[in-house]
């Protein structure tokens, strides 16, 4: 288990982003929780510090909560390849998808428990009675009990799920459910993903950090300079490129991307369709390739970008195979189409550099696509909407909560419907007035609902509520907690 460093941030840029009224409300709610915690820690526990939406959320919210007086620390669990193969399978089943043909039986359960126990020792050394522990997703779920027995208030925060329960979700929940039982609260991104048996569910949608390298404003010239220098656009200047950002040190982009393409990179003038996602079957990068081909807009270019598969997303063991599948599909495209599309692997060595390149790419896009087959929330969509990009997104999971069709983007009722995706891409590429209207609506939607002030206020309320169930530090050091009645042994 290792702790991720959360460097302090200044509040001023955030106050500017939220406006005075919203900033004041956030400060007052944070002050209340800060007093109630009285120096106790809010621990965040997950399985990766690099890649994916959960890590992105914690890098943004952790330092901001700290600046507001709510001490937040972040721990990442350890696990071996077998553990992450099991948890990947488990996550896919909770998304309603079989994934590989492997089982979630007694052997998998035993390995999951063994890895949990190894992490438990380190967690128990750190957590004190009265702390709050937020356990993210299935990978560290076995530690819910450990944190609870240390006397902490425990929240299990689920970022994934399926809109329609099926045999795979039933199997996934059967594996996971009893690990969750001593939790004080459960939080989901969307009401669609709350399982029927959850006793005290709360819905808190995620948010994006408007001041982070991933989302901060960039001029067109800066975006084009960055994309040229890393080899995504033609005629790039030299690396490194240094870009000032509102929070933290300036970001220096030093590393070129690895591109799978034929010929030179596209010119900055070419309209570009972009999907940025992990290489994961649920993101359906292959489906985007097919839909772009069917859209048949001459002169447009497709970019599919994801993390470097040799990189650090340890909890995502299928990424390399999925990237390879996608590359094979690209190779088999008709010549004309292959020359108008590229697959990019973005270096993950420096996460702020990676985020800035994603920012530039999303800003440069004429159309952004998020053609997921299932989705917890889909931060890539929120990020693109904040940048006023016209978006084509599948109507699944949290994406359905994020945008209304024809107001904030275009929604695909059936995520597998390639002709419908092709038609939506074509509409946005060929109707600039529509694209501009949807982009403006998208920005407004994110400003209203998906910024960290709303998110942290909801968390503060939840933590206050959960703390009512545990004796506070004012009542003296509570001892380790007894199991709630009805909690099963396993
Ligand atoms: N992301 C990234 N580099 C990449 C691909 C994705 O930094 O090469 C980021 C992306 O910008 C977003 C997060 O990873 O912030 C993905 O979150 P999302 O909720 O869209 O999906 P998840 O990966 O959690 O399923």
C-alpha cells in the first residue's frame, strides 16, 4: 500500500471558477465538517494513482478539500497480476458484461481475501477511530470491514454499474456484496446503478476540476503548439513546451506520443473527430473506427487516444490486448480510411503532462465521441462538454445524466448502433451552427452541475451524516467497533 502525495493548492482560482455565492456556500459547509472532524482524516482508498476517472477525481478533490480545511489523504492498495485479473473480471461483470471466461469462484475469493489481508495490516496501522474512510470500487472493497473495525466511518463509493441487471451483474454482486456489509454509507454516480439490496444509498455524481491541467483554458495557439510538438498534428515545433496553469507549477510537455498511422500527422486545419479513453472493451474504440468510416465525411480525420499500454495502469490488465485488437482493426481498414485515422498512446510517466495533452486534444477536436457500451459516469464526456465541444455519447450509465439529447450533445439510444453513431458524427461535422449550439449548452450544463463545489458540498453533507453514527473525538477515543447486528460473518 502506498500513499499518493496531494500537493497543496490555492483557493483563489477555484473561487473564480465557482463565483462568489457558490464559493461562500462551499466554504461554510467545509468549515462545519472540518470542525466536526476536529483534525481526523478523510482517507481515500483505491487501486491506482494513474489512469482512469477515480484517480483523476482524487487528484482534483483531495487538495481542494485540504485547502478548505478538511484533511484528506489517499492510499493505493497493492495487488498482484492475478488479483487485478480477478478484479477486472469482477468490474466487467458489474457492468453487465462477461469479459473473459474465467470464474468468480472459491479460488478467486480466496485470492481476493489473501491480497486484502496483506493490505489490511497497513491500513489498520494508519486509520484512527473517528476517521472517515472512503473505499472506491470493488478492488479495495475487502478493506471496508477493516476500516470499520478500526472505528472509522466507512463509505463504499461505487463508480461502476449496469443500467440493466443480468446474470453477470448477479454473479458480480454475489462475489462482492458480503465484503461491503459493515459500511456506513454507499455512494453511486447515478440512480441507475443502485442495486436493489443497497440499504442506505446516496447518489453523488462526479465532477471535473476546472483549474487542473486537464481542463484549464488553453488558447487555440497553445493547444496547436502542444499537439504539434508531441506529434499529433503536422509541422510541430520542438519539445519541450511549457504551459502555465492556474494551480501548481507550469506543466512541461517533454515526451512525444506513440502514433499508429500511415503518413504524416494531420494538418491543424483538418476537422478532427476524437475519442479519448482507456483501451477497454467497454469504451468501444473499435466501434468508433467503424462509425467514423460509415460517416463518410471526406476530409475529416479520426483520432483515438488512450494511455500508453506499457504504462502504469496496473489495475487494467487487458489494456495491451485491447489496444492490439484495435490496431489490427485499423490495419484492415480500406486504404483511404486508414490514412485518415490514427491511434495514439499517450505517455503516462508524468500525469500532468498527460493531462495537458488530453486537454489540448479535446479542445482541438471538431467533434468528441464517447461511444461507451456501458459507463459509470464518463468524465471524458464532462471534460469535452466543459470545453464547449459538440459531443456524440451513448445513452448509458452516467452519460445519460450528463446530457440531454439535442441540448447538450447528441445521445445514441443504442450504443451498438453503428449507422446511428455515423449519422450523429456526420451531422456535427457538417452543421457548424448545430455544433456551436450544443457546445454552448454543454458548457452551461457542466458549470451548473458538474464542478467540484457541488460535489464537495454533497460529500460534506454525507460525511456529517455518517459521523453522527460514530462517537466523535470530543467523546474521547472510541475503541474498535463491534459489528452491527445482522452483519454476516464470511
Ligand atoms: N485519461 C487520461 N489519459 C488517457 C485516457 C484517459 O488521462 O490516455 C483520463 C480522461 O481524461 C479522464 C479519465 O482518464 O479524466 C477517464 O475517466 P472516465 O470516467 O471517462 O472513464 P474510466 O477510465 O474511469 O472508465
